[in-house]
C-alpha cells in the first residue's frame, strides 16, 4: 500500500505540467530597451538642461556651455545616450534573463520576479547607466562638474523610474515563452 502523503511523480513540479518559469525572448528585451530609452532619455534631457541652465548659474559655477547652447548641448547628451544606452540596456537585460535568482513560476504567462531581484537589477543597471551618462556629459560639456552633477542626479531619478518600468513590464506577457 502506498503512503497517502506521497505525491505522484511530477506532482508539485510546475515544469512537469508546462508551468515552469517563463523565459524572456530577445524581442521582449528589445521592446523593454526601447520603452526604457524613451523614459530615460527624456529624463536625461530635462536633468541636463536644469543642471546647465539653472543649477550651475544659481551656484555660481560654470557648466562649460554658453547659455544660448544649453538646450542644444542637453539634446546632444540625450541623443547620444539613445545609442549607447540601447545597447547597454539590451546587454544588461539579456544577462539578467539568464540569471534565475529571485524568479518564481506563475500559472499565467508572465515572469514572476520578486521585488529584491528588481531592486538588485535596478542598482546594477543604474550604476552602469549613470557612468555612461556622466561620460557623455563630460564629452559634450568638457566640464567634470557638469558631468558629475548630471550623472549624480540621474542616478536617483532613474532608480525610481527604472524600478517602476521593471514592475510594469512584469505585468506584460509580450515576449515570454514557457
């Protein structure tokens, strides 16, 4: 007689019933990269403009850019980061898609990630991305102070924005397969 507390082979094993963790396809990573870039570059444009046009003059500092060229320079920084960050975001997201830590299966076709995973993923992306923005700001302004201010401020604004972006994408089944 079998023990009633024993489960049949595969019982309780979601993978045995086709309910294993969802796998992110490349097209999902690409779609996430594009939507994030829209949010991120808009934030960079605004922060760059505010730092160079308002914050630096208010503090009596030189942003390395003439007032007439502030919007153009902020635009160049934001446009340049579209290229660099699309590539960096895609590579970052693909790397995280290969790491199972902090994920769990779900009955519906979505990847279930815990808030801790989203937070660590956010932090690793933010460090990489802020360094990229600071480098671009330095290249376009020639001023270390402007680069550090823009990169430093965006570190905080984009931590919040990226976390929200990740949590929204967890609800979207596009590009997931079981």
